[in-house]
C-alpha cells in the first residue's frame, strides 16, 4: 500500500517522514492554501530527501494543484523536482488528456471530493486519462486538508480500473479501520498528523506507520523515478 503524507514544507520533516516509511510526499501548490509551498521551497525539501544506493530518490514527490494552467504545472514540476501531479480542482477529462501529453512521464492523480455516492460515477470519465484516483471528503469551501472524514459506507461498493488513494480525516487512531473496511491502494494523510498547517508532528506520523505495520500492511515502493 502507498502512503502519502501531504502538506510538506520543512526539509527536515520531509526527510524524517520519508525515513519513517512514506512512499510519497505531497506539496500544496495553490496559494489559497495555508500549506502552500513555492517551487523553490519544494526543491529545497526534495534536495534533502534520502536516496538509495543507485542515487535514486526513495519517495515520490507529488505536486497538488487546483485549477492551475498546464504551463504553471509544468514549470513547478521541473523546478521542484516532482514526479507526480495531483489535480484537486474542477479539471476536466480533456484537461487531463492535455496535461498527459505535456507531461507523459509524470504520474497523474485526479482527486474527487465525495459528497455522495453519485460523485463516484464521475471517476469513470477520467479512467483513460489519469493513472490514479484520490477520494477525499467534501467541504463547501475548502479543497482539501479539512480533517473531515468521508462517509466510508458510500465507498463500500466503489470499484475502479485505476488504483486509488483514500483521503479525508485519516489519523493514527482510525487508519486501520479505514484500510480494513475499504481496501484502498493507498492513503493520503495531512491534518491528521499535524500540529498546525504544514507543521507535521513526527510522533503522530510514526504512530500512523506503527498502526499500519501492526495490521500487516505492506508499503509499496515508490513509482519509477521519472
């Protein structure tokens, strides 16, 4: 299972979280968010991340965008050293196809804020254009990092031809229940392991991984470094 810790800003925290077992780190690239991080700040974090014996980064680097232009996304990917893009706004299947053409080697993740079971039907239109889905809790004003939990019962019948992340209000105390009930391919955690926006509590991060390890979850290797 993939584990993405989102809302990273501090290089020492990013490195420590990667060493604790994260397979992906998320960087918020929309200025409206209290977790916003600039491309140069992303690069500073990425440069501090651990590498394996082949000098490859051991964790995926995901830029989270909300209704950004393709040019802006491309510039941030290149300057920040990202290998994945998460689209968390109102992006269309056509936009995703255009972005795929612009960034053919980058993993594309499309996020959906699940308001009701009907939201899940929207994923079908994106299956051919993205690599991965992310299901997050709906909030009328915030696009993510709300600390709100999805109604898990709405997801029990969800089937997808793409791997998917579960997000929304996950914490060390409820993650095992969520993973056991829904069997996602990955989880995305932000506010559940924070002291304040973008300031991660490493003790909570460690507790999250301890809970997953006690369940017997196997953490997947990161996507191929691009």
